C-alpha cells in the first residue's frame, strides 16, 4: 500500500489554531481531542494528495484478459472530496466511469478504488474526472475513457451564496468519447 505522506502533527496544530482563532471555549483536554479528530479527518480525506496518478495506477493495476471490447460502465460510485478553494466538502458525489477495453479489462472494484483515490485529495470536481481517466489509461493502455460526476459543494450550498440542493455535473472524456454521439450514448446508459 502506498504511504499517505500526511503530516498529522501539523494538522493537529492547525486544528488548535482554528479553535483559538474562533475563541472556542473548550477545555484543554477537549481541545486536544478535537484537534486530533480534525487531523484524522483531514488526513483521511487527503490520503492521496501527495501520491501521483502513476503510483495509484501501480497500486490498482489488476487486469484480466477479455476478448469483448464493448463499453464497460461502473456507475454511481459514492465519493467525498474537499475543494481546494475553500477546504469545503464535496458530498452526495456520484462518479460514473465508462471505457472501451483493448484486450484487457480492469477489476470492477478497482474502478471504485481509483475513483476514491482521485477524490481523496484537495480537488476540483473537474480534475477528479481527469485524474480517473489518467489512471485508467495508464493501467489499460487505452484512450477511450469517460467520467461523469455529480456532487454538491458545501462552498455553494452552506456558505456564501448558500444554495442547498444545487448540483454540479461535470464530464471528462478522451478518445472516442469526445464525439458527441458516444458521449450521449454513455450519458443515456448511466441515466441517474
Ligand atoms: Zn469551493
């Protein structure tokens, strides 16, 4: 397993600083525990921040020979991420992935693991799709990959403009899926 390279001590310090900055009236013991929980939460959500796509590709490189080269789709993979602009949560996220194999297919659970890894970074929703495509292309030596993501962003729903329920949808694609007809075919297939 790749190591996560997250500095938990620094995260705990950051947790303390937040509590101080907002004048939280917690006991020393409570402050310590909250800072530790904060550190653990951010460490979990940023576990793949310092890990390259190529290392994720190595980690989840489990493929099988398959002569059927028709589209493979895994849809509605639930994930969480944190936006790099506000450090706010992206939630109710559903990731759907499609690809055209080229003699080999990847283990289906590995697609979910790759989606999860790409999400466990400070991210932009748009880039999560790009990262998943990058990893799958490296593992399968293919070019025909498409990713649809829908999510709610706490920076939109719970602060500032505060529009709960606003859903962001993004598509990232490569190869044949850049053609409008293939894109529509995929979107029909995953119809949420
Ligand atoms: Zn944001």
